[in-house]
């Protein structure tokens, strides 16, 4: 598996843990119910619970938590996210030493879901239902129904029944036969096990005398049969005891005495992207709107003075430069001004538009009433944002929503002024360290590559860009990974060979042309060395109305496999599996049609259907929860006609993805972000070309639905 952080950083689940810890916690501490901050703590599975057992507690909506727990020979690292106020999802990576044959370490991945059926009332307890390890190998597979009730200030009582692992000790009933074997490949929902088999009871009590300290006693229904039979855990009692200490930033430190024989400890960090970040930022406030004198709007005398336009444009260019914006061009008329600009500073598009509008009130002649502001991305006008100067003067002290109601968004096609002389061509370069991690390798759970990356881009004219990146590895062992067997063309499982021989390596070297072929249409044509493993050409077309939540796109790629040294050579499209010796041919062409939809309330969906690199046909479904401060947390899954047996371990491609803007960590404006993708495994099925510069995320940022999300920062 490869995890990529697309803003010149590479990371893994550990990276998410570090970033969650760095952002701190944004939670409440009101001692009322089991679903409040004081009403829950994280158990060893990284979810609201007692010690090893679950409770019905829920995190605050959008809370993101990372937990590392150790007891006996087990280590569990868990990421949990409150997807909805009633729905929690968790991804866990576990290692158990000496599990296989008393020597080898077992590495296991698992996913959990928990749903709050009933909120706690004055008399009624909170009631939740959960699925544990429901698409993993089944080692931690279990289901539960649990109730929690706060009976006094800080005192919460929990009771529940469990199946699977949670029904393995002192069962009192059965709901039918349950398959007992583990699922070798994993990755397939084990619906035939859910709520079947022996049923056992669990429960416990937790007491929090204040919002920092908590004591817990629980009775566990997990017999730990697999572990005790291999002598990797000792169990003498079903009783567990724990004490938690929560620091001011929400970090939880826990110590446990478990099953009468084991000591354990745990650290949990949490943050909330829904509430994270300084609302106004720490950047300097923009200059205020400069109101016009009474009657000044009728004065057109400036239009007869040859130097008046030049001075107004020079003043506006200076003012916008002070705000970190680049005024590329302007069409100045007696009562209307249309500007094209680049935003290289502000992650919130509304903040960039607002600062441009303020600068226009201070620099342009008083008769200019209509402001048309066009953000340009890679030479393309993305949207034309039209507002009246009199509205800016009248509403500056009102809520930003009042200005949004008076603002019009229209398609920028045919409305963009030409760039002023001297702005093109443009050359940019950077030299920075990089870290690439590869995780979930069965022989070495974490591999790394550390080195230097030199990147550059040369924009010849608006929309025509030459770019490339060269890396030099300084240390690492990703290239030492053993080749794995594949029953498909080796479009990704040859990755370790590229890592081993590519030193130095040309990551990519390409030419890209962006254009607006028509109303609501955007296009991209890219050719060259497109990524570390493939060269070729990629063409894309996108239909996206500026006011719509819906978009359609299509992409077609022609690819040729690069030499393993990642320099200028190419190799044929036939691969040989090093284990079986079987030969496969990689198709020359692949591509997808895509549909995008903004569901509102921060939820965004995407479906890509077509042919993947290995020739398999299918679709990728993705759902992300996006926040006004730029955070995004989501998941994706790819289903193709490649069978689970052909795909191999994991059964199908799936993963989690995070976009974490640096502005929320630093408190200052920035357009950089850490984009982290955590895949269960990087296999050949469902693999796509990693072409840079796809259109949708470039285009939609300044369209009305997305700009409205950050409109609260228009006056910032």
C-alpha cells in the first residue's frame, strides 16, 4: 500500500494521529448525558467505551479521534470519525505478537460502525447498535446492542449483549449457527455472521468526578479464546479496571488492569474539523470599504483624462498585492470594472473575493458601480462573481449572508479580460524534503523512503503549463518489499521495483493545456511522463454549471509503462508474475465517466465508472464530508469485474482520505493542504492512473455552492 500526501508530503495513519494531536480538541465538557464529552471515554478499540467493551456514548458530531492502545502482546491503532450525529465509523490496524505458530506477528485491519438508535432522555437510556470488524478477516468480528444511562452527576451505567467475540464468554443464549473460521482475504462484508451465534452479557460502571478524571469497572463478555490458546494473552478473570485522565486539549491517557493478568495503557487524541480553527484568523484585517462621497457616482470626468485609468489600475494592483492576490488583468469601463485575478493565499474563496472587492472600492473611480470579479485557475475563468459597489458600502457592517444574497454568480466563459503584458510566461520552482510511507506490507508493516524533491513549473501562456519533479532518495526500504503474487496485469504491484531502481527518479515531466471550449465546459489535455509508473496522454472534459451542485466529466488515457529507473525509457506493456510466471498484457487505453454531486450539509459524492489500468471494468464510489474551514474526511470503494480471488488480499480496493488545510494548524491564510489517502492494500484491481491536475476540484472551488460555504469569511 502507498499513502500519498499530495502537498509534497507522504504520510500514513500515523500522520493522521500526529495531525490530530497537533490540532488539539474542540469538544464540550458538560456533565449531562452519556453522549456528552464527560459522559464517555475511549476504550481499547478506539471508540466510546469502558475498558474493552462498548458503551452507547457518541462523540460530538464530526469528531475525529486517533487512539493507540497496548496490552499484553496486542497493539491497536484506531481512527474513529463521527460521520453523523448518530453514526460512528472506525478503522483499526492491529498487531499481535507471536500469534502465528508462536513466532510470527499477526497484522490485521478492521472496520467498525456504530449507530445511536435512541438518545438518552430523562428516564430512557441511550441505546446503540454496533458492528465490529464487519469487513475484515473476522478476528475481531462481533456485534452488540448496548444501553448507557447517566444516573448521577458523572456516574454512568452501561449494559449490553454481544455476539461473536463479544458473545464468547458465559453465553446465555444463541441466535443460530455462526461461521467460526476467519476470512483469509478479508475485505468482504460478513453479513452471514451478523447477530448470529452465542449471546453473552457485558456491562460496567464509570465515574467521572470532574471533566479530567474517570474511573471504570467493567465485566467483559470476550473470552479471548484465540489469544489465550496461543499463549499471547493470559486471562484469569472477566473483570477489567481502568483510570483515564483527560488533558485540557482533549488528549486521553488511560491505564488498565485487564482480565486479572494483563496491564495496558492507551493514548487518545481528538479534534473536530467542524469547529476547528480561529474564526477570524490571525492575519491582518483588510482595509475597510471606502464609501463614495454623495453625488460622486455621477462624476465621469476621469474618463477624459488619459492617465486616470493607468493610475487606478496601478493603485488596484498595489492594493491587491498587499493582500496576497495577483491582479492579472482588468477591463475598466465608466460604470463597470471586470477583473481577473489569481488567489495564491486564501484557502477560503470567499475571503479572496471579499478582499478583492474591498480593494476595488478604494482604487477605482467613483462612477464604477458594478464589480465583476473573475478568479482564474490555470488560465481558466472559473466563475464571474458580480456585485454592486453600493451594496458593499451599505452592507459592510451586516452579516456576510446579506452580501451573498446580493451577489450573482454566472459562467465566466467569454467574460475574462486578457492578461496584462508581462505576466506570462511564469516560472516557479521549489526544493524540499519528502517522506513516503508504505504500510500494511505483511513482512514489514511500515516501510519508508526519505529524500529530496525538486519541482518546477513554467506557464508559457494562460493555461499552457510545463511541469516536472525530480527526486533523490537518501534513505529508506520501500524498494526492499518482496513482490506479491497477482492474477491481474501488474499495474501497481510492481511498485517496489520502481522504488528500488528509481534513484534519482523523474516523478513526472509533462505538458498540460487547460481551456474553456464552451459554456459550462472545461477541458484538460496532458501528455508526457504522467506519474512514476506510466507515460502517455490524458484528456478530460468537464460539464459544470456555475450555480449547480451537479457535474459530469469524462477522461480517456493512453498509457505506456515506464522503465523501472523512472528516467526517460519505456518498456512494453506485458508483465510477468514473479510467483506464478503467468504473463499479462496491460491495455493501452483506460478511462472513466464521472458524476459529482454536492448533497448539502457538507456531504459530497462522486462516482467514476469505466475501465481501470489492469483492464477490469467497474466503478469507484466516494463520499466525503467537507467543512467550511477546508477540512475533508471521506471514504471510497472500487468494485470491478475482477473477482476477490483475482484481486487478492483485501478483496477489493477501498480506503479513507483526509484533506487537512495548513491554515487551520497555523492560523494564517494558506492554500496548502496535506492530502492523505489510507488504502487497505495497493493491489492491481481497481487501479487508476495518477494524473495530476484533474478538473473538478480546480473548477468548483469558486462556483456558487462551494463559495457559499466559506462566505462567512467574505468580510475577513
